């Protein structure tokens, strides 16, 4: 396996549901969609399937050597985007509920970053990582309304393994039980599936100083 840098060049700003995007989760999503095709959309929700998915990344303990997103240029800030969304179907006659159910109106707020690029570091099989990364058409949240569109992706080798730690700073959530020292920590998910309570542990916060055991 090779030490890699993966860069997604963006057409549009990235909307976020959390402070960062995890590369291992992104590749797992693409691999699952690639293998299952249309059956992917019939899968049960909130069921952990990840042990059955083989993604081309190196493991360290029980997590992948892959960083969270680095938005570029570094000077970009987060902004709030508000929009109104409602169904396009005609309303039926009589009384209906617009506060819940099928005809509910939505006033949504989204955090977004006007980034030009999203950079990740990882250790893995370069050709398979490139193949999966090139299938990513958009990243982040609210992709269906135009956020996070990808213009092109670059995957190249780098000299060092930076998927866990770079310049003394954590590049992903790392459980403190795997660390000799850490600057800051909080409870957060650190491995796929990130929605699962079983993935939560006390972890060093990405981009804070750490020292591995």
C-alpha cells in the first residue's frame, strides 16, 4: 500500500452536517453503491453493513489510516444558507396538514464552505482508491440541490503516512486510549458507520496536537 494524497477540485461550495467529511466513510459509500447498483437504494436503514465491505485502505488498530477533510484555501470560512423547499404536487381539496406528513413545507438552514478543493491523506491501494474516488460526483450534504459538485479528482503518492498524524496533529478522530498524550478530546464517532452509537468514544479532536502510543 502507498501513502496517498487525494484532492477533490470543486465546482460548487460544500454543505456540511458535521465539521468535516471522513474519507473512509466516503469510499465505503461509493464501494457499496458500486457493488450493489440499484439494490443499494433498497437497503435497510440504520443497519451496520460495513464489516462486509472491503475498502482499499490500510487499518491501524480498529480504524482506517485516512484523514478527515481539509478545505482549501485555508482562509475560507463557514456560512449559513437558508432556503425554502416544498413538494411540487398539487394540494388536494379539503383540510390538510402542512406542519407534518407528505405535504409538509420545509424551511431549511445549511452550513456551507465556499472551498475550491477538499484534500485528504490516506494509506491504501492507489489504483483502487483512484477508481473509487473518480466515481464521486459530489461531496458533503445537500448534493441534490447543487452543493459539493466535483470537477475533477487527483490521487498521488506522498512521502509520508499522514492519514493519522501530520506535523504532530491528529488528522482524524483518534480514541485517547490509543494516545500517549493529546491536547483536546471529546466524545465523537471515530469509525464507520459514523451514525452508530457503537462508533463513539472519547477521541482527540482532528487538527489538535497528539502523540501515538
